C-alpha cells in the first residue's frame, strides 16, 4: 500500500506541475476521484449541472481502464484467458490505487466477474455480479451499508410510489 500511495502522490504532483490549477484539479478529480484538488468554481459547476457523479470513480472509469489495458495487451497476448487475468489483476490494483471506494470496488468486482465468466465460458448474470460485489464490500467494511443503500433502486417494487426513499 505504501508504494501504491507513493505512486499516486507522484502522479498527482506531476499533474499539478504540468497544468494550471483548474486543469490539474479537474484531471486529478477525473482520474483518481480526488475532489480536494478541484477549485470551488469547478466543484460548484459540477454540482449545479448534476454531473458530480462523473468525478466519483465508478463503472465509467473502470470501463475506460479496461479499454485502455485491452488496447495495450491485445497486441501482445493472444490467449483470451491470459488477457482477462491481466485485466482482473489490473482492476484490483486500480481499486487500491483510487482509494478503494465502494463504488470503485463494486465496478471492479462486477467487471472482473464479466471477464472471468468469459474465460470460463460461462454466461454472466448482472444481479449475481451485483450481489457478490455488495457482499464483498460489506465483508471488507460493514459500515459501507450506508453507501450500498444507493443501489437499492434496482430491487424496488414497481408498485411502490416513485417518491418513496429507500
């Protein structure tokens, strides 16, 4: 963890040196989910436009990471199983690198399950992947139950009013 954190700080420092305050804060927020480097103006703009979820590391970021890794290793490795094992390993590193937020862990686990199911020639099931991810998140930290309630909309009964808050 020490080396991962050191690498993360070097990346942040390089971004802060290479770009002005607004651009570097935005890049750190977009790449690493660190909102502390955002200027108040940019943070307010994201909140006012309802785009603050873009700065939270989740499925979108994980998809871009997998696409980037795929682009690199598809030219080198032929075996699909080996490619997927490397991708899953990199997802574990990415999850630790970004601080292991519940949304990132969920996205990494669900993407990893899709990749592993391809390698094992099995059909992937969305709800099974989601429940496995949620269980792992709760095993890691039971207090994350507060964060998990945000995905309860998936299991909402259609007969319940839209105004009901879970």
